[in-house]
C-alpha cells in the first residue's frame, strides 16, 4: 500500500478538481467542494495533517491508490 503523500490544501484542491470535483464556495481559509453525492471541505494550509487528509479522502470516496494516480497524472 502506498505511503500517504504530504500535500498542501491548494495541491489537494487541484487534485480534487482533476477528479471532477467543483468548488462550491470558499469561506476564509476553507474551500467547499462537491461531486455528485460527495461533499468535503479542504483547509487551505501549507501542509495538511495526515488525519485531515485521510478524512477528506474518506469523504470523497478516494483510496490511497486513486490519490496516487491523480498525483501521477
């Protein structure tokens, strides 16, 4: 199983957009994204904590392998 990457909030938002998520709104340093039945909020921090990243991935229905695929291209 691949190791969880270290990502910033902005990097994760770009990857989620690549996966088909759209930005619904931004309030302060938090961005809300949505795709079909999946909704999540990403904090725009310089580095996301591992637990935060795992929670967002769970809300989005993404596996570590799927996230790795988005990062590669």
